[in-house]
């Protein structure tokens, strides 16, 4: 006799499993291709997308310390991005590749929306949108998303605060002369 419980419509079939695996593989390949196509670092330099992401993250992490005057603010942010490129070029290649992938994920609409909930580009987002996106990453239940938050916060803050030109913005007078 044939066991009819095996033929139940809710029991997954091999074809269903193969179709699902193929769909998940295609989705993963598409997102991976998008990330590679629009990566954050190329040839040791920030790409346009990477600059946009890092500029937005800088506004989110150190924005309250920046001057309110738009001209001064933009000059400091551009200086930060230039210093950030020097900082990133001093990292091992493996870390550059990993940070480039993270910037690629945050630069693409589909993956940025999944990680942060931010629907617009970092350059078009308001400070409130950026703060909400950063908070979404920080409080996300997935450990990989929280790790992404920690990486971008660490890179942004290390590059910003290691530049002695920014110390006066934070109220730090600099090291004491001995």
C-alpha cells in the first residue's frame, strides 16, 4: 500500500525545494552583483557612492559637533572624506575589501533599505532620516546588521577624531606639552 500522508499538498516536494533554492540563489547573486557593481572602495579610493555613504554617516555620527554654517560644514566634511581615504589606504587589503563591501551594501537602494530602512540616498536624506537609519542598524535584532553599524561607526569616528584639525570642534585642546 501507498502511504498517502507523503502525498499531502503541504509536504514540500523536491521540485518546490529546487525552485525555492534557485530563487534564493538568484536573489543572492543579484544583490551580490549590485554590491560589486556599486562598491564603496575601488583602487584604494572611495567611489562616488562610497563618498555619499561616508558623508551621510559622518553627518549622523559627528553632525552635532560640526559647525552650523553650511560652507564651513561642507569644508570640514570634504576634509574628513579626504582624511578618511588616507586612513582607509593604510588598512590591510582584506579590511579595505570588507569595508568596501559594507559601503556597497549601504550605497545600493535594495540593501540599504533592508539594513537601515532608508529609502533615499544618503546625500538626499535629512539629518533626521540619517539618524533614524543609524538607529535602525544599531538596534537591529540581527547581529550582522549591528556589526555593520559598529564597523561604520568605528571607521567614521577613528578617521574623524584622529585628525587634529577636528579636535577644536569637540572641545579637546590637544595633548599636553611635557
